[in-house]
C-alpha cells in the first residue's frame, strides 16, 4: 500500500482510501459509464478533492466558484491512473468522477475517508463536506481500509438550515440547488425561493450550518485556486464552469430574479 500511496499522492490527490469493490457491487448506479469498469474489478481507490478556496461574497455555491471540477478531478485521476498502470502493467485502472457507476459517498465511507451527513454528503475530518469525489477502479487486489461504522453528529443543523425544508421533508425536488439547475420556466414558488435566498446557482446552506465544517481546511489544488470567479454576472464567460452544461439561459434566468 505504501507504493500505491506514493503514486496517488504524488499525482496531487489530497486524500484517498481503498474500498473492496464487493462492498458496492450490489449498489452500482445505472449509467453508461458502467461499461468502462475493468472486466474483473477488485478494488476502488476512492479520492477526495477539496474545493473551498476561502473566498467570500460569492453569489454561486462554492463548488461553482472554481473551474468545472469534472475537468480538474479527471485530470488528476488520470495522471495517477497512468502512473499506476506503468507500475502495474498487467492491471487495469478506470477513472470516474460524478458520471460514475460507483455510489461515491458509500465507497468513500467504506474507504475510511469520512462519514455520511444528514444532508447525504460525505464529511471528511480534514476538509469537512467541501469536497468532491472521484474513483480509480482496478482489478488489482488491494487491502481495503479497516473502518468501524460511523455517523455524523446527527445534530440536525443541516436540516434546520435548509431554506426550503427539503432535507426535513425528504423531498429533494425542493432542494434549492436542484431548483437553480432546472431548465425552462420556474413556478412562482421556485422563483420566490431563489430570489429570497439570493441563489444564482447551487446552494451551500446545509453545509454552512454543519458544525463539522467550522474548521475545515481550504483547498491547495492549484487549478481551483487559480480559477476563482466568486461573482457571476451576465458578462461572465461560463465555458469552463460546472453550470455550462445547462447552457447560458438557465444561469441568466436566475440572475434576473
């Protein structure tokens, strides 16, 4: 494992852990990326990528302040996967981020990287929940993390801090982050929720309320630090932003609320 750790961390990945593929095999997500899994997957190298830069005064969620994390995360994962392939040429290493058949939070918890919060996000000891996840799935058998079942503090702060009550009701269609990403016309209630909470894209309220985020370390990923756009307006070039996949009409609509 020391050899694996040296290769993965040298590639710029902040923290990682290993999960036995068997733990999530029955819970794979239905997506076309499942075809990219190695033929006989044995291990998941689960990786966390902190994105909180410490900026303030932003009008988008912190994950949208920085360059599209899919590009950044995949570049780092592929760099590590290539180095692993060079060291272990008989084995396969497939990279996934977001568009993944792996239930990412479950795998990360199994890999000892943190706990699942009441808001369903992974909370890590170092970076709190201000992280995105990625995986390298391999047919190389690795020793999985030895972890005990753990939970967050279950204090309810995230539930109480949710502006729309989505967490308390268990109705994620009411989540302001999801509403901000909807295409087309919003209902009057949806428009009012976004306007009242001054949300242009995404929502951090449940994370901001979480006491486990109070001392979270900031990112040292250069691609995030060098690409910050805290305030988005009608003139912002969104080409390399995570909300570009929805096109400009959605973000422009939200700006006009």
